[in-house]
C-alpha cells in the first residue's frame, strides 16, 4: 500500500512537471501522455503489489509447511525413542525367556524320568493293594502311560495327571464306599456287593445275603466269613449308601503284623 501511494505521488509530480513545461497549445497531448504514464505506473504498481502479495502468501505457506514438518519430526523423534525403548525391553524379555526355556528343558529332563518312576510305583502299589475297583484303577494307570507318550500334552499337564492319580489313591484310605461287581464264589461267577472301609477291609456279600466274605491281605485271597459278620457287613453297605446312620460295626480287620 505504501509503494502504491509513493507511485501515485510520483505520477502526480511528473504530471505537474509536464504541465509546467509545454505551452497551453500542447496541453491536451501532454495530458494524454501523462495519463498514459500514470496508468502504466499504476498498472506496474498493482502488478508489483500483487507479486509482493503472492510472495508473502508463498512465504506464509512455506512457513506453515516448515512448522508442520518440524512438528512431525519432533513426534517422530519421540516415537523412535519409544520404539527403541520397547525394542530394548523386548530383547531383555527374549533373553529372559531363552534362559527360562533352558531351565525348563533341564527340568523336563529331570521330571520326565521321575514321572515314569512314579507311575511304575503306583502300578506296583495297585497290584499289591486290596483288589477293589480293579478295572477303574488299572484304566487310570493306563491313561497315565498313554498320556506320557503324547507330544500334544505338556509336561505340566502330565505331571498334574500323575499327582491327581496319587491323590485319588490316597483318598481311598480315608473314605468308605460300596459298589457292585462280580466275584467267583464256590467256583461260580456271581454278582455281589462289595464294601470297602478305607484300606482296612474289603468285604463282599451275595445279593441274597447268604454268603459273606472278605479279602485276606495275609493270604491274598478271598475267604468266607462266619455268619456273625453277615449283619455287620450288610449294615456297613447300608451306611456306605447313606441308607443308615453311622454306627459301630464288628468287622473282621486283621491285627497288624509286628515289624521284625
């Protein structure tokens, strides 16, 4: 705007000089020439001002682009720092996991043979124990062996199964139960009711209650009981079925052997 004003004043001054110079006869021609000069000067001033304005707009756009790029650069630096810290953290975690995996491999090398020995011991124990629930207990041990051969089962899951089997066997010593099964009685396969009292007694009674017997852990064979135990075994079966209240029972429990 200031340049435009200066140019306009210059134009007026030039016009004044032009008017003062020539004679009155030349006035129209002089005026025309002055007007043309002023018009050219004005157009030139307008073009110059437009160029200045365009340059100013271009400078503002460049400044805005620069500020945007600067902000993006700052954000990228912050992001890169965060990514670098994250990578360092992941590398540390990776090293920690590799160390843990090495420890797990060592543990697996030790625990797998241990589990095999535990299953063998459990299998041997069941063979020597009173023969109650033989099919169920043998199937449980067979499942343990099958699981040990499976690659899709983790070592921790295999170990949990072994410990669960041990827990079930331990519970047998603390509870009382009855179940129905078959037993060879006097050379004949018969259906009987079994009564197990912890690991103290495993008895049986035929469904007609005419014969009662028990597993003798000393002779490791089934033996028939005198008739005086008939009612006690029958009452024990009813208690195990929760058909009668707990009571004192006369049971044929062998006396403990003296350790030599």
